[in-house]
C-alpha cells in the first residue's frame, strides 16, 4: 500500500452525513485519474496518524483503505482522504444513532464475534492506542469488513476503552468472550513477532512518509516510536481489553 496524493475537486463535495468528523464524498484527481474518495478536513497530526495506521494495518493483513493526502486548490490546505469502497458502516447497517439499544447491541456482538479478524483488530487498536472503534468506524457489506477513521489514535486522544472488544463481547457469554479473547491474544503475539526487532515494516512506512509534504511526514518518527513502544505490553493489554477490571499496562 502507498500513501497517495491528489487534488480535490471542490464542486463535487457531498456530505456523508455520518460521524462527527465532517466527512464528505468527493472526486479527487490522483495520478491524473478521477477517483471517488471520502475526504475530511484534518490537522497535520491527524492526517499523519490516519496514513500511518492505514499502512500499518495493511502490513498486518487488516482491511484498511488506501490513504490519500488531498490538496484543496482553493487555499492549498491539506485534507485526509481515502478511496471509497462503496458500502456502509455497521452503524448505518444496524440503524444505530447516538446510542445502541439492547437489540442493536446484541446484533453488534453477533456480527463482530463471528468476524474472523476481530481479534486482530482488537490487538491492532491496542497497538495504535485507539479508543474510538465505534460501529461507525467499521464498514460492513454483509460479508466484508473495512476499518476506518484513525485520527484519534497514537496519543492524539486518550484511550479509555477498547470499544471493539466491548462491542464484540457485550453479551458477556463466557464462551464468546473466551473465543474473542483467545483470538485477540494470539493475534497480539503474531503482531509482536511481525513488528519486532528486524522488521522491515517500519522502514516501509518511513519511506512512504518521506514522499508526502513535510508538515505530514514530520510526525512519522514520533508516531512509529509510540506504536513500537506498545509492542512489549501488546499481548497483555489485548487480553485485558476484554477484562476491564485489569488496568492497561503502560510501556
């Protein structure tokens, strides 16, 4: 996966109408071709976090969207964008508003606990310190999942709860919780091995950030360092994500 760069066509902006980040659909010209993307105004740290998490998630085999650093030609400000996949979020699918009712929570647990990669994403969220994996940040077409919206990760916002772990196990059925916890812990150990000493993933990420505007690229070392510092406690934190009485370990 690459960090793409493109030019926004402002006249094509159409609000998505979901979430709190003010995302819009728009046409973005990427390498001379018009592409339909989801775009949003964001600060340079948030854009960098989005790009790094997309690259890191993809390297771990997770379904992330291709990140795009978008230039608004009206004032040359930078936006974050991602190529649109064409299917909605779990929130839209289940018609969840501000709060999910009991039936919606049950449906969420059923869908998420059956997802083959749920443990991997729970571990990934511990790695990137993401406390905002709500149903609006998981796209689902009935078969495929895609994870989105990482602008609050990597220390930008504090993580109080692994929301994906909570939603996947909210029915508190012992067998279900044990299954998701086992999958998450196994995934954490695999991610520790893949991203540990000698891993080339971090060099790949650095190379991608070297090609983007410096205002974005300057955050790569800090954000990569934070994620790497979480590797040592990743398995413990992932297991504890489904046992909230245990405190999250700090690196």
